[in-house]
C-alpha cells in the first residue's frame, strides 16, 4: 500500500530538494578534493581537466553539467526561464561559485510555481532534435537521471584520481 504522503508528493518536493542536496554533496566532494590536492602537492588544473575516457567531459564540465541539469530541471518544471551561466570555470573556487549560484537560483523558486508541472508540456532542444516531455516524464526520465549521471561521473573522476571517498560521501549526511 502506498503511503498517503507519497500519493501527494509535488513536483517541487520531488525535484528542488533533491537538486539542492546533490549539489551540496558535490560541493563537499570538491572541498575534499582541494584538501587532498594540497596535502599531496597536486596541481589543481590536472584534476579540473581530468576525464575518465578521452571522449568524456572533464571534471569541470561534469560540475557545469550537474549545475545545468539542476537549474534547467527546476526552471522548466516551474515554468520560468532557465538561467544561462557561461561554462568558463577553470578553478575549484569558480566551480564552487557556480554551484552556489545554482543553489541561489533554486532557493528563489517557490512551491506554487510547480503546481501545474505535470500538465505543462516541456520542450527541450537536444543537439539535433527537439523533444516534448510531460512534466512527469521530464523529471523522472530526463532531469533527475541527467543530474545523477554528471554528479556520479564527477565523483568517479575524483575517486579514480585517488580521492578517498565512498558511497557515504556521494549520498551525504542524513541528519542535516
């Protein structure tokens, strides 16, 4: 049997708190990476430009893409303009500033803006085509998976480079 609380979850509840939590977790991972690099005498640009495979995005681009997934996901579900951020971050401090800017945008949204998200068609231009989603399909088939993909890949790059992190670091604290 489904809990009555689960039957009435809003698009806001299913998106914004998840975006916020995961971006904060990503920020914490980046903080740990900086400490690790300082302790090991590693040049930060080597990590910023690291990738898992030659045809994959760099760590910086993974963070930018996670930011994009969160702000675009929330904006489209809320029926407002997607903020545009330049993808020009080249330092960990700049990546942290981008995450902070994304969190500020998310905090500016109100639950009422999401009331008709399920009824609103969401149109997304994807490279060579345009796709129209229902709000439900957009959230669960595009937005959340996209966010988790880029945060997971950023995590994997840092782990691969020797950062001592685990599943708890990815999931973040449960008492906050």
